[in-house]
C-alpha cells in the first residue's frame, strides 16, 4: 500500500524511530540537514521542516554553528506518544479484524 503522507512526515517518522531505537542517543548530534537529505534523496528544505518540528516539540536542541542534538528524555517522550497513537488509531481496527476472524491473542504469540 503506498504511503501518501507528506515526505517530511515520513522523514520525521524515520528520525523518531532512530531516536527511540537509540541510533541517535540522548545528547548525540543528528546528521546535518544536508547530509540527511543526501542520504534520503530528499530536498534539504523538507528535511529542515522535519527537524524543525522536533525542535518545536522540544525533542532536539540547536546549538548555533555546531548542530542539532537529541534532548534528554526524547526517546521516552517519542515512545509514549507513538504508543498512545498506536493504541488510539491503529489498534482498534486490528483488534476488530482479529475478533472478526476469530483469532485469539495467544494464537498470535504462539506463532512468533
């Protein structure tokens, strides 16, 4: 299924995942806008928009002339926000489908 979300949201999701997974640890500098844009094949302005939203949300700090750094607690805050969004938006249709198909949660865990 194609992802029709704006590119900056998809980039933001990639960066958030990297922070949650510890690939960008607290206090660590993020790649520059240009470097990340080149790596992703994206427009630098689009990457700047994604980074700016992290700054507005207080998840990164900008040190002028040096770079952008992951704030303390960013991974926990992102994880909590993603968890809440999953439970509110993604889980209800999954749960409804499982019930419709008669699949018990234990059956899923047994297959893992």
